C-alpha cells in the first residue's frame, strides 16, 4: 500500500532541510474535515527558524514544493500546508492491497515473534460461569487474536480458580449433603447448592469452618481422599465450562490454574524471606506496603496455608522462566485492581525488573436490565442460559424474516452468540454497563447483528455477479465522496488494529466495524452496483469485495463469525 504520509514527509523534508524527517512526521496532522485535505502541516514551529510569520512560511513552502503524482492538491491555508491525496492512486492502492492480502489484511509483523501471555476468563471450579466472566473471556480472547494478528507469539492461559479454602468447604459440604448422581447430572448448580448450604450452616455452627480449613490443609498435603474429591469437582466443572467455551469459540493453550502452583510456592516464600521482604504478623506473614500507600499483603496464613496472592506470585515467576514473556497480560475485573498493584509491587521489591511487563487489563461490571433474564437459581445468571436465549430469539427472528435460509441452526448461533459478544466489546472496557438482551439482538442500531447483516449483504451482492470481473479496473470511477469515504475507512483498519493492541481495547475494533458498516450502507443506498457501465460496475464490485473482506477480518478479531447469508 502506498504510504501517503511518508510521501508527504519526503516532499517536506526537501524544502525544510533544517528539520529531521521524524519530527516532520510527528508534526503532521490529519484534518478534521476531509475537504481540508488528507494531511496538514502546521508551520508555527518554523517561525523561529525562518523569522517570518507562519502564514508567510506556509505560502513560501508551497511554492517550493515540486509537484508529485501522489497528490492532486497541495495548498497553503493560513499557517497550514494541506495535502490532498490523488483519489485515483489512493483508491487503487487501498483496494488492491485488501484484495491481495485477503484474510491477513490489517495484520502486521510488528510483534516480531515476541512472546505475549494473555491470561483471561479464569473461571472458578464448582462455581457458575456467570455473566461477569464473559467480559474477561471475550476481551481476553480478542486481545489474544489481535496480538497474534500483529505477529506476536501469543499464549492464552486460563488461570482456573481451582485451589483455596473454598475447596475445603466444598469437601465438607459434599460429605455432609452431597449426592454423587445429582452432581454428575447437573454439576455446577448442585455444587453451588451445597456450597451455599455450607455458608448458611457455618453461621450456626462454627466447627464447620475449622473442618473446611482442615480439609484444605489435607488437600495441600496430598491426602488421597481430598485429592480425589477435588479432582472430581474439577473434572465435572471443566466439562461444563468447555461447553460454554465451545459456544463462544474460545480456546486456550494452557489451563494451568492456581493448583498448578501449589508445589511452587514454598520456593517463592523462601525467596521472599531471604530477600527480607516478609514480616511476621500474628503467626502469619505479610509484605508491608505502607511506603507505597497500599495495605499489607498477606502471603501465608497462621496455619501455613497459602493464599491467592501467593499463587499469583508463583505463577508470574513460573511464566517468566517458562515463556520468557515480553508482556504478561491479566484480563481481570477492576475490583481486583489493588490485588494486582500489590503483587506487581512485590515482584518489583524482589528485584525483578520485568514487573514492568506485567499488565492488569481491568474492566467494569456488567449489570443486568430488570426482567432481561430470569435466573435459574438464586441471583446468579448463568452465561449459558443467556447464550441459549439469544440463539432462540434469533431463530424466531430468522423464521419471521427469512424462513427459507439454509443452515438456520448454525446461522442462529453465529448471530445470537455473536450479538452478546459484540455487546460485551462495544464499550470502553473500563465502563460499567447494563446488559439488555433486546437491544443486543436488534438488527438495527449499533449491534452485532447489524454488522453481520451488512457483511451478508456484501456477500449477496457478490453472489449475484455473473462471471469474473476483468483485471483492468478503472479506479477513477470511484471518485464520488461516499465511495472515497468508504475507502478511507478501509485504509484505516491496520492502524485501528494496532491501536486496539496498544490500548488493550478491542472496543476500538468493534466500533470500527459499526462505522464501516454504516458508511457502506450509505454507499449502497446511493449507488447501484450491477450497472450497465462495465467499468463502473467492476470498480464498485472491487469496493464491495474489499468491504466484505475487511468486515470479516475485523469481526474475526473480536470473536464473531461472519455468515454469508442470514
Ligand atoms: N478466578 C478469579 C475470579 O474469578 C480470577 C483470577 C484472575 N487471575 C489471576 N491471576 N489472579 O475472581
């Protein structure tokens, strides 16, 4: 693809030899309105060098700049020099590029094969996969794909919550009230039921908590009975989770959860002691973080059993040794902000400078619109129920709008589940938001179905083509404002992907798909495509093809499918 920005810099550097190319490049602005050109160079900073007014400098420089085929206009407007790309060259360069790169349009090799860990989802064994987990799962999944697309060697880790005192509680509860068959048939709700009962009973009977602690201690000491029960809870839970991951199209490279680090903690604790970072406090051990305006971090309990934060320390050190990561990303809700700040600081105090490469990608809470979803048990909303409901509703819509559609089942899943995922990734991740199933599933407005529908529309245009289009495309035919605007958006895609990675913000891609879909629909509304003028028709088809490809690439990066018909 022709890099018009570099062309501008080259032209300017000839007439402003006093300034480095890098600086010229960083001074360049993109005008707010396209009638002011594609790039604007402000001349204010040159006043000092040339001892003239910026307006004068702008005028003088424009006279000196030699003509160039890449620009149809270079003009002085007050203190600025405005550059307008040659539309035909621009259009040709963008469309040919998309057409050539296809599925890899928007990708890059800036990652250079560096290792990046994205830890996400990290559900808790024996607990529901609830609506709160979907954000971590889908933001993480998207960041994983985006980094891969940018040439990083990416590892997806599910740091399962499969360790801790709660497993002691669960063992006690199971031994008192559990029924093997019920749990096998309906694992998570049954396990949740006895877990909730444990808490109710423990309020009346203090002995239960002590028993739970004893059982967790046994588990840490490799007691066979404790281990077998724990393993069974884990296996039945994972089977459930994997069904949901399957629906969401999410895969992990590793499921090393908290338990994986149980035998790696003593070494970390010893290291902390040796480095004089630990302080004894009432039989427990803490890291005093007062100096850094944080409450102390408790790393061992008085009975010697380990804690969540200790497992995170062990996991990070293990990951650094095992993967040699350039970046270690944690996609976890903002309620855990302090937790991550604390242990990143402890890693720093241990003298590891790679604490800087650990990133907590936090996000706000999902609320539920009143009446949007009914709950199966208690106040927990099971994600699987939401996804199923979304698919069912989509089926109803398809029955009504397009009853003869092929693969109805499959398409309903792609749209229904896609709608929920899209909604999750629509807002800045840090914002809290309220989930509404109705809004999510609408085919109009800024939704997944709207974008997918637009994609299907491009496919339908391309299907109607009879025969291949010619190789000789007259790109000057696409010189109307809407066409050029669509192509400008297409050209932006590679930068949007990079920006999304830099800011850990998949929503930038989500919003980009909406913009592109809207602009394409404007184009489609204004222009017939299968027109008699063969050159015009061919050029427009090239545009439609490029939009189809770019929408598909963008949707894939946020974890959505792009059905060809719906
Ligand atoms: N399992 C935890 C939860 O559901 C999230 C784990 C986050 N990751 C971590 N490395 N601490 O709250």
